[in-house]
């Protein structure tokens, strides 16, 4: 005879059927009351989570995403309240991810005109609230355009010979080795690495003759707070846009190589508030898969260093995979090295 399945977790135990009795007052004949179900226990508290979308100030770390970064003060964003988007009226805190305009009293720093147009091709499955590339449009609206792939990119009709694609293919050239008068637009792919590969492979315009690929000579370690499968030199999209401009300046105007660092203004704020939440809560578990400059700064902020373990992984103090999810909620919908400008200008590959 098959064994009946165990009762569902949290379900009350079945009550025993009542026994017949002619004297309800007799203790011997009265049925004992069914025992109360055990009280449900709550999981232990995990400590304070990073600041959410309320109006309270968030803790900011003093670390910068990149050591040689020259970026405007981000503290006005710390207490920015939700205000209505000046275009669509939706209440947002920092900028409207639909209209791509800033909102509230925290005024973005003025960006100088970029030396070329950055055309962001955003994959249709890349959520606006988590796309760092949109920061570029908000901060440099005259020189950054956003195209939804594939719905809008089919109408992209620039001269192929004047277009570069930021993609690390085997035939990619370094930005410092390309004649600056030979191009006017750089297409930036915004999506996962799998999506980016598909877009470069399938988009008709990107396969046209004359379109060239461009990559970096010496990218820094990413300071992005999300885990990724790629190496530490695979940057977040807004980091890639900033570093492209940085290497361009090092090759053609080394004295002004920090001119476009404010491209990371929103990114720096997000980085500082997420890392600051870890500094504030020293007991918060770390995701051992985090890597790059963000993890290095996180370890430094907590006064510990990672060491290799026999399994080949780096030691941490937890396996909190939920940290990445909490980091995503922190976003609004939205070895580091110092560059020697003169040396980099003379030796772009160094």
C-alpha cells in the first residue's frame, strides 16, 4: 500500500474526530482540544539593505570608480527628491529613463562638446532602468543619440566610411591609431555580450563595407558592481564610452585627457552609494563572485584582502548572491592605475 505524502509545510495537523459521550462535562469522556499548530519562525534578519527609493539620504563612500577620475561633486544627488519629468510628468529622482532628461534640483555638470557623435544602439531586451549607456544621453544630449535595436536602427543611414563600431573584434583598430578626420560617428552596442555579438553579426548596417571596428589599447579594470562572466577588462557601457573618449584624448589632446570624465557622473554616484552601503553595514555578506575594481575597493573599505583558495576561487565572507539583486534595486530608472598622459600620448599601446 503506498505511503501517503507528508503534509504540506505550514499546514495544520488534521484534528481527531470527536468521541461520542453522554456527559459532556466528564473529563474522561471529553475530547482534548487539538494542539495549536507550531508558530511560524521568521528567517533571521539579514541586516540593513542598501538605500531604496525613499527620500532619505544614502551613505556615500569616498572611493572613486577610477583613481585618476576628475568628476564633479555628486553629493547633490544624495538628497535629490522625486520630481516630475519636465516632458512626460512621471515622478523620477535623477533623470527620466524614457525622455532622457534630468529631473530635480541636482543639475548635471556641463559637458564640453564631444569630438565625435556617440550613437548608442540599445538592444530591445536591455531594460532602460538598468542601462548605464543612457547616462551619456542625459549628460551630453548634443552628441549622444540612442537608437532602439532593431526597431529604429534600420533607419540608421550615416556614411559607412565615417562610422566606427566599438567592438573588440580581431580586426578592431585602436582609437589612437585612427585618423580623427576619417570618422564622425561611433556606434556603441548596449546589451549583454551575447546580444552584442548578435547585433554586430546580424545588423545590416554594421555589415556594410567601410564600417570599421575600434577597441581599446589599455582598458582599466571595470568598477561595475554587477557580476559578469567576462574578464575584468570588460567595461560597463558608460565606462566604455568614457574610456574611448579618454584614449582619444590621450592620443590627440593629452593635456586635456580628463575633459570628458563627467560622462561618469551618474555612474560615480551609483558606485559610491552601493559601495557606501557595504561600508556602513560591515556585517553584510559579500557576493564572492564580484570582481574587478569594485571588489578591490570593497575589500579595501572593509580592511581585508582576498586570498586564493585551493579551489582556485578567491575567498570572501559570504555567498550572498542576493547582493547583486539588491544592487540592481539601488539603481534609479536607471589593479586601478593612474594614466601618465605624456607617456600614453607618445606610446598609445603602453
